C-alpha cells in the first residue's frame, strides 16, 4: 500500500499516510508526494489521490493558510470614556433642578373619594415619577408627573359633579334618602 506525504501550511512535509487518511487532511491544491513520483505535485494532478478525494463521502479538510501573528499587546486603559446612557437623558436637563411632585397621595384620595377609574390611571402615572427620575430620565419623569396631576384633577371634577347631581336628586325628591 502506498504511503503519501503532503506539505502543510508551514511548508513542512507531513506523513506518511495511507490514501484514506491523506484525503481527510488535504485539499485538491495541496502538494503531495509518494514513492515513484519525481517531484511534489498538487493533489488534483495525481490521479489516484484526486479519485479518492472525489469519491470520499466526507468533506475534505481545508487547511487555513498560515499567517504569522503579532504578539498581543493590551491596549492602554482609557479612563475618560463617556457614559452614553447618562448623556442620552441628561443632555436636556437643567442643572440644579429638583424632582417633580409625584401626586401619589392626591391620586389615592381621588380613587377613594372621587372617580376611581380615572384615579387608578393617576396612581399608575404617579408611581412612575420616582423611578423615571432615579433612572435619569428626567423629561419622562416630568411628563408622568404632569399626567398624574391632570388625571387627579379630572377625577376630582368628576367626583364633585357626581356628588352635586346626587344632592340635587335628593333635594328635588327624586331619590329618597
């Protein structure tokens, strides 16, 4: 049985291998040699090697080209990298401003005393104010505070209207107390 050698990526002769093992390690462009050949030749020019390569069911191993690598140099630390997450929200803020009122107490009172469906929405926005402010999202925090305030006022107005209508109906005798 013939034994074959091949040239690896470092231009070194590797082998000997039987043809079954050789075809697992080479490509058609790899230089091979066996006893009886005058010089090294590409595998695709040696009939028995090329037949074995095309008849094999396994994909052929393709050696990557050898590339000399430079030694790794660690980059110098850069301590002045910007914090993009903070810049994204703080670029619109004015220095020295304070956290907006969350209107949580008023929102809860509007649930109990006035119109509870609108009061629940007011509580949801009131609860967002502090967490948004803590995340540095000041514009969103201000907007949530404004919505909580407006919903609390609307709930109070709806509650007052409901009580006035109720009192009118009692006074006029349409409802018995």
